[in-house]
C-alpha cells in the first residue's frame, strides 16, 4: 500500500471527496444477484435495464464490477458481450456480496490533488439501520476494492451511506436529518459529532441539512432522491406540485431550507426545481421514483425515466441545467422496484492525472 498515515484523517492530510462531475477513472457497481431485492422474475426483468446502464457508463470510462463469484462473473461477461459492451472497459473484483446498492456499501474515494494521491474511506454499513440482514459481505466491499487498486484505507468507525451525502466540490456537504440523525445509524453520536466526522473524513468544511426524503425510500430519506449539487452553488431540487400528494409537504419543507442556506462564501444556492414523476406505483407499492437519482459520469448524465407523463419535462430541465453534458435517459421502471435507481447503484472513482 502507498505510504499514507491512515491513523490521521483524510481532512488532516489534505484529502477531499471530489464532486461527482470531477473526471472519473471508473464507476463501481455491485452486480445484482439477490432475489430478496428483486423477487422472482423481477431480477431477470431488471437486468436489461441494468446492462444498458453499464453500457452507457462504459462509453466514457471504465466500469468496475463487483461480482459475487466466478460463475456470476462468467454470466456477466457473456451478457455484456451479447449487448455489445466494449469488454476492455470492464474490470472485476470477485467477492461475496449481499445486495446491489454500491453507492451505500461501496468504496468512498478521496483524493489529494497536490500530492496526486488517492485513498478509500471505509464507512460502516448496516443496511440502512439493520433493515435487510445479512449485510456483512457488503460491509467488506471497500476493503476488497482497495486491495484490488492498491489504495490505503481510512476507517471512520461509524455508519454512513453514499446516498446520504451530496458534495459541491468547494467544501460543502448536503445531507438530510431524517437519515444521518436517525438513531438506527449512530445512536451514540449527536449532530455535532456526526458533522465533525463528516468534515474530517470527507475533507469538507460545512454541513448543510434538509429535513427528509420521499415516500417509498427505505433509506430514511437519502439526499440523492431529493436534492443534487450540479456545480459549486447550484442544486437540482425535487418538488411535488400536487398538494394532495404525500411528498408535497416534505419537499416544500426541504425547498424552504435550501432557500435559507448560505455557502461558505456567503452565497445563496441557485435552486433549479424539477418535478417528481407522477406516482410510480408497481403492484400496489409506491416506489421512490425520482429524476434526481441521476449519475453524472464522463459520458453524460444518466437519468432514470419511468414511462411517466413527467419524463420529458424532467429531461428538458436537465438539458438546460447541464448545457455542456449529454443527458442520457434510461428506463428504470424495473430497477426502481428494488427501491433505488442509477445513483444508488453506483459509486464513482475519480481520475488523477
């Protein structure tokens, strides 16, 4: 491993977690295989959408795939070849896994741009407050990726999830009270202690809080379903226009909190409102469908769509918000039944030249 003193914190050593629009070397995924997340035939039905996601990412960067075993790797390789994915863009880590949500259990990459060093933060993972045991294999994922990449590992010793945090790349982190202050994560820590740990291990200087998340989100309100940074001072914020909808009140509360925020430089946020899709209900279950769960990657902005009346409205808003990036809408109608989408499934690895 490179010579970095991991008994210090990333912040003390000048490391930061770069914004998602920072160039990527790769995006990491944990290939889904557990029928507990997509029951029965749903696992097979969601795979074409998942493979299309891999193909879209691979147009601009490597795709690191964490595969449960060699048999699954062989299956993945065959499926990617069949769908004309450039296999030279694919790399594998073979290790047992429990679930597919790499944003939450995967490696968090921090970099020091001055020293040109990269490292991994290995946050604890308890499957969103112990909701879906077992999760021990997923909890070992960051260490396995670090060994594959020969990167040092920092261990904060607390539970944290990648979908719970958003970064502007200029020292600010945005999160939600309903998730990170939930007693099912770190009941021994108060808000200021959590803020201090986030600052030290992500290399940020400001924690901004919204209230909560959307209906159907089993993570207790991940930020990546409601509010996303797209540059240093601009966020995409989900709004619900129907006052009778269950999401109306919480998203209005979040919106007001965003309007009251000030960044480190004293500036207000530039807020771009984006509608929620009309309720995405599958077999009587309201899923957490959201246009905010996009992935910014080298190839463009991969955006979930749901064969929904608001799809094109959201695409048009994102095209204006990202004038220099291609918007890549992909069907997520089967993926969303697992209660997450493209951002939840992925974790980016920054490129250091």
